[in-house]
C-alpha cells in the first residue's frame, strides 16, 4: 500500500476533533432496541398521526441547498473567529450526525412500525443537516469524514427513557439556539459573517418537530415523567444546560462578531427551552436562582483551569486535574439541589429536593 493511500485513509484534524469524547463534546449513543419495540403510542394516536403526516410532507426537502454563488471559500476570517466558528460547526455536525446514527440504528433494529416510521424520518432530517454543514466545512478544506466517525467514535449506552429526556432537550435547545441567532442576524444582516446563518429559520423547525416527537413518546408513556424518573429529568436538564453554558463561553469572538453576549444568549435559550418543556416535564429549573448562576460560573472556571492544566501536562497538573474533577462533581451536586419550579402545582411554587 502506498504512502499516499495510507495518508488518504487517516482522519484529518477536524475529524479527530469530532471523534473526541469528553464531558463537553457530543457523543454517539446506542440503546435497548427490545425496549424500544415495546413503546406504545396508541394513547396519543391522533396527535401521532398528525405529526407523521408533517414528516411525510417534508416541507424542508429543498431547503438545504446552496445557490451556486455561495459555493465559495469563506475561510478568510480573523484567526480567533475562524477557530471558534469551526469548533461550533464541528460540534454541530457531530451532534446532528450522532442523531442520524442512533435514529437509523433504531429504525433498522426494531420491528415496531411506529418507531420505524418516526426514526426513519428523523434519521433523514439529521443526515440532511449533517451533510449540509459538511458542505460548508469542505469550503475550508476541513470536511469531517462521517464514515470514519461512524466506525471510530465510541458509543455510549443509554436506556430509551434517557434517550427521550436528553434528546428532547437537545432538539428543543437546538430550536432555541438557531432561532435566537437567526433573529439577531435578521435584525442586523451586516453581522452575518457566514451565509449558513441564513438557513437557521427553517432549520429550527426540524429541531422543534423532533422535540415534539419525543414529547409525544413521553406523553404516551406518562410513567416516564413521575416518581424517581423526575430525578433523572432534573439531572439531564442540568447537565445539558451546564454543558451548553461552558462551551459557549469558550467562543467569545464568535459571539462578539454577532454582537451577542454569550451569557445573555445562553439564558435566553434556557428561558425558551424551559417555557417549551413545561408542556411535558413536571417542573422547570429555576434559572434565575443565584445559586444556579453561581454554580454555572464555577463550572466554567473549573473547566478553564482544567484545560490549562491539560495543555501544560506533567504529573503535578495531572494531580490538579483530579482535584478539578472532584470540584466539578461537588459543584454539580450543589446545582442539583437548587429548587425547581413545579408545573404540577400553582405557578411559581418552588420545590426543594426531597432529601
């Protein structure tokens, strides 16, 4: 085998970045396909069929197409902005493609026709999103090798209910993120430093619809929203919010280019997501609680210090990183104890943890 052939098969730096598995990077998932087969949507059959009809209509079928005059090199951005924007794009494509892989596996491995239909449609959408992002990365000469990613990235096992909680939040947050950025660019078109933002208006409709799919699955199986499952819901809400907050603060130049304060942006997204999730989840997180905000800032400081220690290397920094991990765990525990706002009692009643 020639050297050129070997080099051609090696992943580029962008693919390696997408392949990483850390607390802050999107992961690939697998699940219990036998349990997925047992999911029953008959209690909400009318709503389910309406949603399937929307998927079948495929209103965004032609949306993710680039005009010929936009097929150009957009890599001539300031160095810091370029680096952060590529990080944003790679994180986005990994997240979208992660959904595509999971949904496609569910479709292939279950016999339940309702699940096969739903996850087939969602795999179609996510593949379209990932492919669209990769078109723009090709302009930079750094496209992600999605086939390599499928084979090489580690897979995390989640029970179906964990998939429902995490993916419902991910899709709704995706909607909130895209629509918030789009509205800013719509008001200030001079801030659109890359054309992809022009697609975010209809893109967020796919994200919203995907979230509604998981909402229906949970409504059809209300036991997933009661008892000890409430503790899991709280865990996933906090984990998703904290991860988003820490990652977004690491992109100051990208947000500055759009004249968006990353903290205000994140709390806007949290607020939109919380308002939407009231339709399903039995409570929302009190994002205005001072302890909630202080814990997110603490997790950000820990993450920054940990990254610096990792970059410096050495035994001493390795020991420091163990300490940072313990501090992060303690901070997340404090975050978990922040009271939540019940959607089952009169408005604005805050519930403390049961222990």
